[in-house]
C-alpha cells in the first residue's frame, strides 16, 4: 500500500510538472547565474528528498487551495507557499528562485532538472499566474558553497507584475522534478536581485534627512562668508586715494596730530 501511495504521488507530480512545462506561453523561468549574492534574505519554499526506495529521482511541490497549502511528492520538512508581498521586492523582474544542491561530499555527477514551475494563487486558490523552466532539461554540478539562481524572463516578469498589480495578495508555489540525485535534500528558496523597497515612513525619514543636510551645508557657507568678510582689513580713511584730495588730507592730518614741544 505504501509503495502504491508513493507511486501515486510521483505520478501526480510528474503529470503536474509535465502539463505546466507544456504551457502555451513561450516565456518562463531561465537560469540567471550559478553564484548569487543574497541581497534579499532568502525565504525557504521547497525541499526535495529522494524517495524511500533510494531512487535517483526527486519530485514534489506545494500549491494553495484557498485555505491551506497543499503538499505533494517526496518533500523533506515543512513546505509552504509565500506571499509575493512578503518578499519586499519592488518588481516581479527582481524575483529570484535559488536552488541549493545538497549532495553528499565526493565526486558526484551533475543532477538534471527535468522541470520546475512557479505558480501564483489568489485567496480562493485559483491560479492567477504560471511559468515553467523553459531551458529544461538542464544538468548542474553540485556545489554547496552557493546557489544556482533562476529568474523570470521579461515576458514572464511582465505577466507576474500585472497579476500582482491586480491582486497584491497572491501566494507563490513551486513544483520541481530532479534526476541523478543521490543525497539531498535539494532546497528551493525565494530571493531577489535588489534590496527590499523602503517603506513610506522610511522614505519620509530619508527625505527629511536630506533637507537637514542641505540646510546645514547652507549655514556653513554663510558662516564661512561672514568670517572672510570680518577677517578682511578695513581701508583707513587716512590713506591717499589719489588725485588732489589725497595730499591735502594727508597734510591736514599731520597738522592735527598732537606735538610735544621740547
């Protein structure tokens, strides 16, 4: 009975991924780069583990039915959907899906991504967006020091952007199928290419700080100008100014000086 149950979950996962990979959309998910600097703290989404019969296959996923997450396939640990708004991203094009290949140490062959999909569900569990990995199948070498980063191409990002604009409460779910695995679990996480967008209160505080800095700079300039004006020596009224007025004033000044008789 247990074997039948495992076979059923495997079949359902493969059918699900196969149907979504054959989507009518030509756009979808692509490999961005093999090494990613995590500007946005990753949020765990999906962990896959080989089936108990030690097969070299991992397949499973998580979606949303309107009231709770629905988990299927060979998963490891708790899985959950994630609200797009919880990622703190400004645009759908900033979204990254990170894959950490957690195989046992040693000379391990590459694993193969048969396919994986990203879906977004509304509050009723209706799928409002879907994109599949359009470069599948793809082989990737295991390395634990970093992650493979996948993202949406421009067409898929535009579709997700429109879906989120229409409904900001959408939740993201993942499903994947991997081959040539021998350890695990393989972990999928959500992250982003840019830092989270500041909240409005943070933006107001930042703008206020800029105004304060501008005012301080203006006061420093005024103080420097006043100091230079005060330090400049004043012109004496006894100095000749040229022409005939100068000598007459100088002579008059000599006559006015007090003289001491000897």
